[in-house]
C-alpha cells in the first residue's frame, strides 16, 4: 500500500509505502539484484549477461504511475491522495565492487546523458511536477544495496525543500536583478578560500553556510535551469568535476566515502523558472575518519544545523586532493 498523507503542521505531503518493508536488505554475495544475470545463476533485476548503464522502475516504489486508492478516507484536516509518480533505479556499472568515483570519466559522462534523458522524459508526464535525481551511497546513509546505483523520483508535486529554494531564488532575483547562483559565485570566486575545483562550465565549493563538514556544491558558471539546458561540452565538464570531487572524497580518509548526492533542477510544472539555476549538492556524513555527523535534536527537531568545522579549512583539505582528470 502506498498513499500520500497531508501534514498540516508543516504544510507538506508524506508518503506511506508499507510494501517497502520487504525490500532487499544487504543480500549475501552472489545474490545482488543489480548485477547482470549469469546463465544458470540467480536471476536478477537485469536479465542481460552484461550491460553498460541500466534504468528500470523500482521494484519497491514509493510512487507509482497507476497507484491504488488510499487505504483510509481523507478529511479537511487530513487530506489523502493516491501516491502517483515514478520511482526509477539507475545502475551505473555491472561492476559490483565499484563506485561512481571508480568509474572512468567517460562512463560518468554517459551517466550525465542518461540523467538528462530521464529528466526530459519523466518531466513530460502530465502528472509530474518535479523530477529528483539523487544517489544514496554507503551504509552510513542507510543504503541497503552496495552495488553502484542512484535513483530518480518523479513527484506529483514540488517537494518542500525545492519549494523553499524556488522561493529564495525568486526573491533574490526580484530584489537584486541577479540570479542567486551568479551572486554566490561572484563572491566565492573573489574570495577563493572555499573553492575546491573549477573548470570552464562548473565550480565546486564548500559553501559559506555548509551544514556538514564536507558538504560540497557544484554550480554552473553560466545560467542553466536544468540538465536539459546543458550542452554536451558542458556535460563533459560536469562529468570531469564529478570525477575530481568524488575521487578527492575517497582520498580524504582512504575509504569509499559515503554521501547523499542531491541534483537540483527546475520544477517540471510548466511555470517560468528563469530565475532558477541547476546545481548539485553532496551531503557526506563523515566529519573525521572515525566520526559521523548525526542529525540530533537541533537538526532533526528544529531544522537548524550545527557544523563543528570551518568551511574554509575543509575546502583547503579537499582542494589539496583534487587531481587532473584524464579522458
């Protein structure tokens, strides 16, 4: 059962998806559902004996194109609606013992094109208002399948975090006449302390307002509302800077660095978002080689993050680990 229930305290939707309790949880070696299906072996979600990049609908989706009717009746105080949408899985490589950071930059470039294609197709569905591309990497952020993969959720509404961002972008444009990302980059490039890597099309930095010690953002150097606004040359630059920062993450503590990758595109509801800029955010939970950043009372209860580090110092640590990308 899956349905949307309204939270009147916060003014946002919550998904109940009871069938997800049965989803795969760290299967034993040789039984990964994201590996290729080997003749005579365990049948996986991918029937081919090999593949490059694969996209398929999630077997345990929170949102469905044709959802069932809600299990309960709604009311004025507690509206309920079917959990309509799409949940897709994007498998980056057939190599189980790998990660996105381990992939050659050419493979990351292919993935950018896949993401661009899925954003376009899902955004054109008449019931979709926001397409969210993301990756949960590592057991520290709750991943239950270690095989390198990400996900795409196509929501029937604009999720609350994006509503807040859109409002901030719109207000800044109205107040200053400039796009918010352009204003941030103007300050960051003059300062330089928080920049980690940059190329012709993109700048990677630890923001002035970082909530996690190694929170990293990637901003476009020129206006682009979404992945679909990027040229192939810009996608190559995006792949390059992904490769640089992900590899630097892994070198920080000599571990496969856990993170949440959140890709921020304009909504797909047909409104004017010329004031909005595409950007990518990484939220790594590690604050040292042996300590995690937990969301405790202030963060989880009040929504106010407390960062125990200085962004300028963490940017310097990460910047020293950036290497030139070889295509």
